[in-house]
C-alpha cells in the first residue's frame, strides 16, 4: 500500500474529514516516527509492531564484479518486529463457506 492509498482509504472511512487534513495527519505521524528513530528512540504501535534502530559495525566485503575488497563503514539499520495481534491476524486460517 502506498501512502496515497492509505490517505484515500482513511478519507473514504471518515468522510466528515477533509482529505488535506488527513494528509497532514499522516505526514505528521510519519515525521514524528522518523524523528524518534533518528534520535535513537523506539516506536511501538500496540497490536501492530515496533520499530527500532540497530547499529551495524564496520566490515570488509568484496565487490562481486571485480573481487576487490571494499570497506563498508558503520551504519544504522531500521528493525521492525511484528506485534502479536498482527501476526495472529495474518496467519489466521481462511474460512470457507
């Protein structure tokens, strides 16, 4: 799902809200989540999952084309851990009529 699709679904579900207000709300949520992660914090959405930052140390790798050794510096990676409720909803067996 794209961000524009999310905004469209929310505006269809809540027709009493203006679409520009929903866009502002979605942008604010994503910006706040991003800022929290940049500051080294953790974002937890109960029932959905949690986002955190993991530090990856510097390492040596090889260029697959030339075989030359390449140094990869230290970096941070975003880690997502799915919540229990979402995991159960995704893995729920289909109901046949």
